[in-house]
C-alpha cells in the first residue's frame, strides 16, 4: 500500500527555521522532516566526535537532564515533532518522559519512537568497558517494552528493533515476530533500525515478513549519509511500499562536521568545505540537506548534543541543495565495508 498523500504544512516559530510536517509512510503519524535523536543526550558516553567536549565533563544526572531539556525545548520551538530514543540510551526515555510532562505536551502533538534490543550497561560511566549489550530475544523484548511503556505510556507511538541484522537472527525468530505483530495489533507502530554494510538485505527480508497476511513492519530507520549511501535503493523501495523512512547518523557520528580534522579525511573535507561555502552553509547542514533532498526520506535525525548544534542542523531545511552539490558529494562516498570499519573504531567519549 502506498503512503497516504497529504499536502505538507510547516511549523514556524519566530526566529527559528521552518520545519515541514509530513506523513510517516502509511502509519497515520505526522512527523517533522527533521527529528531529534537522544543517543548523545541520554547518557554520558557516546561514539560521536567531541561528545565529551559537548557535555563539558559534567555527567551529573541533573545537569544531563537540564541539557537534554534545553535541546528538546529548542527543538520544540523550531517545530521538531519527532523524537527518537531507545532503551539503551541511558536515561533517554526517562528524560523525554519528564520533559513531556513538565511542558504539558500530550499525544499526538509530538511523535515518539523508541527501540528495544540493547541493554545499557555502562553504569553512567564514560570509561565503561561495555556500554551496551545486544540481545534480540523474546525475553528482552517483553522486558523492554514493559520498561518503555512504564516511562512513556501513551506517548510511545513507534517501537523498533534496535540495529536489526540478518546475523542476529531476530527476523527469523517466530516468537519475537509474533510478539511484534501482537503489539502492532494493539496499536503500536512497529519498525526496525538498520546497521552495517548489509542494511539493504536486512530491510528486504523485513519487508517480506507477514503475520496472518498483514505486514509486521511499518517503519525503517536506516543509516544514509554522503559517506555511506548504499542503503538508498532499499530505503526508497521501503518508502514506495508505504513504510515510513527515518534516516539516522546523517553526520556519520561527527565525521561530517567541522570537527573532523583527520588527515586521512582531508580530501573529502576540502569537497565539503567548498560546497558548504558555495551554498552559504555549514558542513553539518550541507550533509543533512543531502538527506532532505531524497524524496523517500520522511525524517532526517539530528543527533545534536547542544542547542547550538541543533540550530545549525536545522538550517539544513533552508539549504538550496542542487545537482552540483549532489554530484560533488557523491564523489566522497566510501565503500560500505570501509565506512563501517571506520565507524567501529570511533571511541566512546
């Protein structure tokens, strides 16, 4: 089934960027084209360049919540109406729930997506040996959906498998798929986030899954950026089939920002700098504008950890991304295996 077509409208707050609102596939949910992900806001450690600098070494829970609330406030004021979190994002769900209650924001004013399948294990430490543990078993799904609902209640709209892969076997686990179908029948929209060089294969497998003749997955959240665009055709196919499409890691964990001074990235950085200068924007906004230029993308996530980062990211909506930018940025794409190997070597900070 194709996505229901509604004329887009825009939310504007004085002094802030205009954010388009559009349907999330055929889910019936309406989302902003730029959303906010809480991976860098819900826990002290994350694998984004400069994350420790963003948090200024202050990992006190109250300080972390205040920072998250400030970014959420700025996002709300700018018209952001999709927020993405996960059980493994430390206190991400807790912070979001507290913020929604304190601002008296009730459904359906904002769409909330969360994910299950990883358990946070860092103990609120940046130097933890293991930050999260992956387990896509039925027991984990049952435990974590109860935890998510306890925190988010009726605010939870979308629940996704966190970093589904063919290797994990989650898409072949009849008990898990049956439980997801049950949750969908009870009103939750169901999705999966993707990771690794075989995102496309995983997504095609997920799209083929049916329970009692009904599709199980409503939304696909994949990594797509100018360094790793290989999942694009599969995400386009998902969109054409009526799934909502959310793009994460649009800034490649900080590699597509001004912070990336790696000498091995120098040639690509020159291309990014030149195109950002030509289009009167920043590298981060240019990279996100490349995502927004894809008609099959419903939401491009900002992973901002500060208000200034968010505001810079939001200017992507006004960048006049053109064919010249598309061609020049296509030239810096990496082989998927190279991209994912580089990502795996990023340090938690």
